[in-house]
C-alpha cells in the first residue's frame, strides 16, 4: 500500500526536537476532559510506532467520563493492605549504582516540591498513593502486551509508549507513564475485561496539566550523552 508523505499533507506543529525536550511526567491535572477526537489523534500517531516484523503487539484500554472515576475508585480500594499487588510482569528486584542514585534523586525532587520531609514515610506513602488516584487526570490508559511475544514484545510496546507520550506532548496533552498501575493487574484486568493472553504493562494518566501544582514545577535530570554513548572510529 502506498503512503502519501508529501509536504502538502503535513500539519504544521512543533519540531520533534522541541517535543522531546519539552515532554515531562505530569503528576497533577486539571479535571476538564479532552475532546474524544484529540485522544483518537494521539493513538493514531502512536500506532506508527515500529515493531519486530510489524507485529504491533500493543493494546490500549482508555477511560473517558465516569469510567475514569470508577477506575480511580477501584485502584484505591485496599491500598495499604497489600491487596491486589500482583504485577503480570515482575518488577525490578533491586536498584544499584547509578540506577539507584537516579531513582533517589527523582524521588527527592518530587518530595521536595510537595513539602515531604526526608524520613516522613507516611507523607511519602500518601504521595505514592496518588498514582492510584491517577493524579486527578480526566483520562487513563492501560497498556498491555501480547504475552506470547516475550521480552521483544515488551520492547515493541515500550517503543509504542514512547511514541504515545511524544504524540501527546505534540498535541498539548500532558501525560505520565505509571508502572504502579501494573501492580494492580487483577483490578485493571477485571475492570476492562482484558483477555488472559495479554499482560498488563503499565498505565498512563493524561489530560491538561495543572501548571500551578508544585509537582509540575521541576524536571528530572538526564545522564550526559557521554556516559551513554560508546564511540569507535
């Protein structure tokens, strides 16, 4: 099938470099819902993501209207009692070295922004619980992967998620990817009637950013390219 990629059919917008540089994980949203057509456009863009042999092993379950509040309620039920903590894909057993340092730095940036003092486990737990409140977002998406495709299926869906987050940013939509949602896989599986052949990978809360909220006031650091790239000439 031929695809028309001529410039006359392109819609003007921010450059890819600008979108990449501006995107961040939003953790406070305005309550107003997005137009359905805008959400559809996000996924239309994201589906251009590459995958091994064009398998496209991703699935998205999206909430609108009352469904978002219903999901919020389901996720919050039983928190603090270890109820429903059952990820389909195992979480990292430990973080070490630079990974641990970056994780800690990111966490303390968040806690400092919202006024959680070091050592206050109750306050930090309350902040962590906001994951299951979807940070007040008017929409959520649960992303799954066809389980039979293993690690490379997860890789393909990860690329799709990256495309989706950048598509959202390009359209003026704030979003945050949340591995925490996958900790309640049974809950979301029942809520969306997700087939057993699919593994819950993560959730994404999205909407318009509440720019006055302190959780959106900082940006996490990134390792310098020299620590990532190995050159050989």
